[in-house]
């Protein structure tokens, strides 16, 4: 059974169909990449899945429950988390403080003035676990806004993971990065996936990242699904080469 089903979903802005009759499924433990040229509807699709937008038609089902009309917060509580094209962190705080906030929110104790010693220790242990998993040990007490783009992105991904999602949506995690930072973030995504055993949907323009990480790839063009298949299938698809890969070259 699929963890997420997008069923014939459309989203219109006036006469423009940004997403037009898209259907897809994501399974537990799977990494699905969504690719396509600029304006294909990728981020709009993410906004529909995560609850920032409502579909004009169609439905979205998560873990067997129709979530089409649920809020962002309700979807997070069900086990869905997301990162954005523009990195969303608290730049004036340290990496540790950023992760601690996410851990406390997840535990429901963020604004509590007093915590039992055992609770505080448990939250600190979870924060340290995320710091280690994110490869951020040497940076834990650095101000996040002073870090490289790649390290800020790693911090954001670990903040999302602090929410204990079953489905993680990553919106262009390597955007604006050089080869070395791209390599490290790609390794982090692989590490997170193995450690947390969660499903991931990835929007990404760098085909090296897509072909390295994805179990399946969905190609969008003009708001519609153009093709779906393995990396091998997509790389050899002439329609995809014309619509996307050829353009990128």
C-alpha cells in the first residue's frame, strides 16, 4: 500500500492550470524525484501535497486518510515535513539551538518554563543525535547564519527530520551549490533516508543528484505528468530529453 497518493489533482490560477490532472504514488522507504523544466508545476505540486495550497480538483491521500482539506499543521502531525527552495533556519541562533527548537516543538514542550530533568536529557540526546546524523558536530555551536549554504541546508534538513516525519519533501536541496557542497548534501539525503527509513519526494534540477538518489522519477511538463519510471527509463525517453534534459544541456 502506498504511503501517499495524489489522485488526479489540478490547481488553477484563473485560466492557468499550474498542475493539471497529476496522479502519483509514493511508497514507504522510497525516494521519488520530481523533475521538469521551469514552470512545469513542481513547487505548486509540493504546495498541494504539504497543504500550503488546496487543489482545484482531485484528492490527496496520506496513510489511507484523505488529507485534501487538512491544514499544514495537521499534515505535520500526521508525519509529513518539508524544506523549501530558500533555506528556512534561524540565522541568528547556533546550529544546536536551531535543532533544539525543532526537537522541543516536536515534543510539545517549546514554551514550557520548566522541564523534568529526564525530559531535558531526552531532548538533548535527540538534538545531539540529529547533529551527528547531519554531520554537524564541528559546527554545532556556530551561528547558523555564518555557515556555508551547504551547511545551512544540512541544518534545515535535520530540523525537518526532528519532526519525525514518515514523508519528507525536499525542494531543490542542492540549488545554488558547487560540486563539493552538492556531494555532501547528496550523501546526507542518502544517510537520512537509510537511518530514518522514511519516504522522500525530491524536486531537483541537478540530474547527477536525481539519477544517484531516485528509485523512481516523475517528469512534469506544463503541469502534467510527461513520463514516469526508473532513472534508466527516463534517461532514454526522447520526450523527456526534448522537454527537460535537452534543455538543461
